[in-house]
């Protein structure tokens, strides 16, 4: 009997044969048997379907020993050949064998959308789901295989063994942990968020010149971060996750702005089909220049729904209690409500778009309208494969904050409109090591001069995962 760790991951070909897949067998050197893939006698052109058989032959030759090379060969042609049964199948296998299970799911789903009886694609899709840890999805795919009347008895018995393995894995409730270490270094043009305005006009009309400490100050910086996550499955659908996060940032030219954080969290997640419900308690302590600055205690509730392999929808709510050690008047409760949407496009580079509108309020525990404000914002993100293990990401966030009462010194009500731009890329140096250069820019337009600022950070982050 196959073991849980090897039977499925090693791609069990005993389930697959030409008689049961519905795919015409290909002869080495002859390419695909699909009618749309056959040559016409003319010389193949790059990007034309007459060139597809030769491309597939090259990929088949690479796949047994060089899946990474097969992926790099096929992926640039996704925009042209996505929808071709043989191309999508080989792309999915290459993605899976080169440690890209998410991309494998998208390619294999395209095969099954048009050919739901393709046993080979359905079996590889099972492997992809298992690689992602989605045992429920893998079980559903295998159950669909069992229901196929033309499935031979030997293959049916093999599928049933895999179903038994998944059942035992769920009942055994293995503990899972993840550990990541981040080292970040770069330059910050305005580490203290100093005002960009040279003159401040207060309520009685006087013009003030800001002190040097209120002006922008740049500094190189270095930051060390540690993230630990431990998940204990309580059943096949319920999991308990505990997290610890810590970071320390040093600014050599502005040590007054050195910050440190320590956070812990604990929560439960319940999966029911395409729905996932989660709730968590989070605690965080922040230090500023080695002194305790702020404590945050909060609850997070979230619902996620995957209507299909290319879309994910979600709703969330956050409630936090904020306590400031040296400024008790700022003690407040912050509430946020938001929605999320992610969409994976069928295009070259497998781009993914993420959108997150949100709104909320920060309300001081003392009756101080000047510190009471409402929040509305929108986050947008776009990710795209660039090839050679590079993935680009672009982020845009707009947030508006409207305070309820006027500031006693300036005689005006504070109103902030903040725009954040992030441009970066991730490069997988190995399965455990990732290099991420990033450019971050913030522009906060504020009606109160001390809060009007610009800030640019150029950094490189290196992450190692265990």
C-alpha cells in the first residue's frame, strides 16, 4: 500500500493509461494528436499552432528529469496556447514538478473545463491540491474519478487507497509549523514623517517655523524580523493556528525613531467546501527608542469563498483596543470592516489582481473630537510572473481620514488623504530563500501642516523559510 508521503506526490501513473484518459496516445517524435495541433506542411512559425507539436515534444523530453526547464520552456507560450489540451496538461505537470502547485491548478483546471473526463489531468490536479495542503479539494477530485464508469478496476482500487490515505491524514491531525527570518536593509528619506511645509499658520494667524525635529530626516536602516506559525488540525475541517511575530528596526542617523514590535496571535479556522471561516485574537506591543509606546489588543473575524479556481471573495471585521503608555489621551478603539477580491487571469505570466475596500473608525475612550476620526480606503495589488523565478508586484493604497473636531492650536479640522505606492519583485534563489527589492513611496496630504509629509523608502529584503 502506498504511503502518505510518497504515493501521490510521486505521480502514480498506475491510474493513467491511454484507454481511460480519452487522450489519443502520442508517439515519440510525432507531437500532439489534437486536430488543431497538426502541421500543414509549411515551416512552423513561432506562436502558430503548427509550431505546437515541436514545442510539446521538447517539453516531454525535459519533464522526467528537468521540470524547471520544461516550465520555463512552456510558460512564455501560455498566452498563445492556453486552451490547447496537451499544452495545458504538460504545463500543469511541469508547474507541479517544479514546485508551483498554484500555477498547476490553473492549467489543469483549463483541461478539465473543456474535457471533464480527462483522468490524467484529474489525477495531476489531485497532486496539486495535496501539494497546497487542500485535502478536501483533493478528496473531491478523487471522488469524481471513482464515479467515472469507464475507470478500470485496478485504477479504481488505487484511487480508493488514496482516499483512505487522505482520511487517515485528517484523522491523525499532524502538527505543522513554519518559521521565517527576514533581514531588510535600505534607505528612508523621512524616517520621522516630518512635515514638508516650511511655514505653519496657527489659529490666530501667526506664522510658525517648524523646529528641526519636525522637519524630514533621512537615514539608512536595517531591520530583523522573525515569524513563527504553528497549526494543529483538530479535525478534517477545523484547525488551530498560533503565531509569534517580532521585529527590530535600527536607524543609525535617527535612533529616536528606532522601533521594535512583538506580537502573538491565536485563532481557529473552519473549512466547509469552498467556504472558510476564521477568528483570531491578536496582541502586539510596540517600542519606540527602547521605551514602550503602544499596546494593541484585537479580534479578527474573516470569511473567504472560492467560487472557482480563479476567484476568491472575502469579508472581514477587526476590532482593536489601543493603549499608549505615555499619551493616555490617545487611548482608543479602532474598528474596521472590509471586503476582498482576488482574480487570477488567463494570460501570460499568470497575473493576479487583488482588491480590498475598507472603512472604519478610531474613537478615543475620552471624549475628544479632535482625536475621533473615520477611515475609508482602498488597496489594490497586481502580481505577475516574469520568468527565471522572478515575480513582480505592484501595490497601491489610498486612505482618507476625517476627524470630527478642530485642532485647538490650528483652529482647523484635520483631514488626511494618503496615497501609498509599492513597486517590487520577488526572486526565489532556492525553495527556502527569497530576495525582494522594493520601492515604497507615501504622500499624505493633510489640512494640518505638521501631518503633511512625503516619504520614500528603497530597500532589499531577504527571507529564509524553514
